[in-house]
């Protein structure tokens, strides 16, 4: 019988005995396998995935263009686990490292607004094909349509799948979260981790569009309108987050990067049963006082202008009409006749419009998952479990979620690199006869 790293799987009583089993062939799982084999070609690596064609989330991400990473990535772009741990992992494999990595794979990237880095071809298929080709080149084995139903820790790890059992010296959980379930994300990794002694921070959708009460909003009247905005999330009556970016009005409420970034904060407060509210500023960075002064000045300069034309200098015309209707200020009233109270209503509408959020569109439309395996139970220098030696955890299954813009993919590459390098130094599986 050959050695575990000999390139041929060992088997005892029809049970594969290998060095490393990676559960999940998404971004983080593929990266882990590639970096492990690059660092040590004697490690036998098997990647398991329940889907017949792995990588569905890569293919549909970024409008099927795949926002691979961002030009500038720091721990401040993430929520969940402790920032110091996130920072350490990101610095081990940075966004610049990711750009070089994909360049080596023949997938050059270009920068777009917001620092987003996409493939020059604008095809997510190129990202997945390059990762799968590199996986094959380095000699890792991919077994698709193979679902893991249980992982037991005994003398090594016993990985029970729908196609038999595998015994491994090390196991990597790269199972993702629960977002976009049509891609195969079902949260199964949480149950495996919990059974092996890990704490699971309660999960909620993240990067999901917000649903708004139609009885207290005008969103249906302005569906399709987009503009820059600042969302303020109030929890327990105090400001907890201010987020800026593009907002898109939709038939159900609001979407766009700023709304999706806000969703995790609203949902976490809801989960914790804490009072939460959201307000919109249509003039990001400007205070009520500054806007009120600007309105006074404009009324002096153009007294014959209407309130509708005045607001249209701040927001799209259809939105201006909806805002005026919402604060009961006549759209055709001239600025010369605009009362102080009405002027202040307009200033409040522009700087702190209450958004009547009732929920989100859930995991079906969410791009990430908040919550997961507690980050402080993982060694950031290796991604190895502090609870179960030999168990490694990477990617979205951890309690870390990034804002929209390529940050969650960067987390996949960074954690995959840290884990892969550590696994290359880890123990080999030794078959027992």
C-alpha cells in the first residue's frame, strides 16, 4: 500500500485515506486546495461538493461578471468577528496578492468605480474556469455531486458522504453560508461545526435588498430611480451606522449597494429584538442646518421658482415630487411664498427621511450571510480550529461578512491562502491496517 501523499488514494476496506478533505468547492474551497498543493505537492487533497457543477455562486456574482476583489481592502470593510483578527488574515494575503494570483492564472483585472476589480473579459466564467484549471494542474482531486452528511473526529477525521467514507488527517469547512440557496448554499457547514464543538453565531441574510411598507412610502412611484444617498441605522434610539453609496428604488422597497450594506445591521437588531429604524439623507454629508441655509439662499435668488424645481436640483424630478407630496408641501408653490415651516419640512425630508423598513428579501436575494462559526475559535495564523485540531475553516461559513464591492471574495482568497499554507505543513494521513 502506497504512502498517503503518493498521488494514489490509499484505501482500507473501500475507505479512502487521504491527507486533506475540503468540504465545498466554492471560492474559498478552491483557493485552499490550490494553495495547499502549490506549497506541498505531496499532500493528497480531495475537494467535495454537493453540486454537479460547482462554482455556481462565482458564476452569478457581480451580474455574472464576478467582482473578484477591491483595490483597497481593510478590516473596516467587514462586520462580524473581531477586527484585529480580520486584519491579520487580510494582511497575510492582500488584494494586491489576489490581483497577482489571478494574473498568474491568466485572468487580468481592471478597476471600476468604488475600487471594484473585475476581469478584463467581464466574464465570471473565466474566473471559475481558471480556478478549476489550476486545481487540476496542481493535482488536487475534485469530486462533484458528493454531499457530506457527517464529519466525525476519531483517529483522524471520518467524512461520511453520499458516495462513501473518506478518512483524512485534516478537514476544511468551506461550505459557505445560506445566501443564494439556488447555488447550493444551505448552511450545512454550521451543523458539522456545531457537532465538532464550535459555537455558531446566529445567522441572518446580509447584502440583501430592503422591503419597505407601501403604506408609508412612495417607492412604487419612483421604482427604477437611482441616486447617491446616506443611510443612518438607529438602534435603541442612537446612531449605530452611517453608510453612503448608490440607492435604487424598487417595487418592493430599496436596493443598491447602500441598502444592501444596511440590511445586515437592520436584521441583526431585529434578531436581537432591539428597536431599529433607518433614515435616508438625499444630500450625503450635509446637515439639516446647511440644507436649510441653502434653501433660504435659493429662495432669495430665485423667488419665482417652484418648490418642485428647487428640489429637483437635489434629487431626480420624480423623487422631488414624491418627497413634496410626502411632507404635504405643494409642488407648484413658489419660493417667494414658501413658509418657514414648509421650508424646514423640505430640509428634513432631504436630510432625514424615515424609511419604513419591514424586512429584507431574505437569503434568496442576499449575497452574503452574517453570523456563522465564531471567529475567535479559529487561529488566524492557520485558520485551524482551536476546538478541534486538524479542522480548518475558511470563507463565508465564518462569522465575517464584507460590504458589497468584492470584499467577500477577498475574504475567500485570504482565508484560503492562510489555510492552504498551514495545511501544506500539516500531518499526513497514515492508513491503518
